């Protein structure tokens, strides 16, 4: 989904992806098992990157469309047009999933 907004600096808008509640072998995971687990999401909007001390722009490592892994309590949750998004900084991202 395209958002009609442009994040500033190194901010990202992420659409969370629902996690599986059952393992491939059929074991059902309790909700408590996911409390501290990283979460997955798709970057739907990304800023241009933050500035260094000399005023040079530091390019972002992630881009719109990337599937990313991040800590559950890193980004802030917001609602836009009735849909949940997460807003965080590039430092909240642990990895890009290929």
C-alpha cells in the first residue's frame, strides 16, 4: 500500500506481517513465546537517511518493499486510515530478509 506521507531523516513506516502461531512440525506456540521475539514487516515508506556531523546525508540501508526483522518493542505503533503501522528508525531494524 502506498502511503501519502514522506518520513523524515532515517524514519521508516513498516506494515507488520502476522507471525505463524504453529511450527512446521505442528507444535502450537503459546502467546508468551512471542513476547520478546523479533517481528517481521514490510517497509512501506522510508526517509532519505540521517545527516552526519558535516551535513552529508547517510543513505538508508533499507528501501520500500524490503521485508525486515526488528525487535517487538523498537518501533512505535500508529493507526492510519484504520490500519496498523509501525514507525521506527533504521537502527530498529535487525536484518533484511531475502
